[in-house]
């Protein structure tokens, strides 16, 4: 609310505040696809995401029962200067690192209780 409003004689630069109330529809379909940089510099963020995965799923479930999650990764651009292109470094940039790739689809859209488990 309101569904319509009319403002007369508002001058350029003049501020007019409007209060709006919004209600979400119950069980509105909700899809979340998380694309993450899997380069070594983002290792801390990956660990944080792993700890928050359950909370993310719980919050989605509070919003709608019709939700799904998917996950994809990328590691830099497979060209210099974004990645080391010397002597196989694209395949193994560092110990424990994934090979450089522009996009990998890791987890298909998963619905309900299994979402976020991978």
C-alpha cells in the first residue's frame, strides 16, 4: 500500500518521502544459483559459505517452501595476466586449488530438504 499515488508540483531536487508496504506471496517460487570464485584468494569466503549453507537454506524455507538452490564456480580468466599460464599452471595453479576454468556447473538446482547439502 498504496497501490497508486499522485504527486503535484514537485520541483527538481525536492525530496518527497513515500511509505510503501509490501507483502510477499506465500510459497512464491524462489530459485537461488550461487556462482563463486574458487580461486585461492577466495578460500576464506568458501569456508564462510560452507558454514552459512544451513542458515541460507533455513532462511529460504522461512520465505517459501517452493525453493531450489544451485551452485557454480569459476577460477579467474584462463589468460594472462589473470592467471599464471606457464608450465601447466592452468591445470594446477597451487596445492589444493582447482584448475583455472571460466565456468563449472557444480550442483544442479536442488529442491527442498536436500538443498545446500552438497
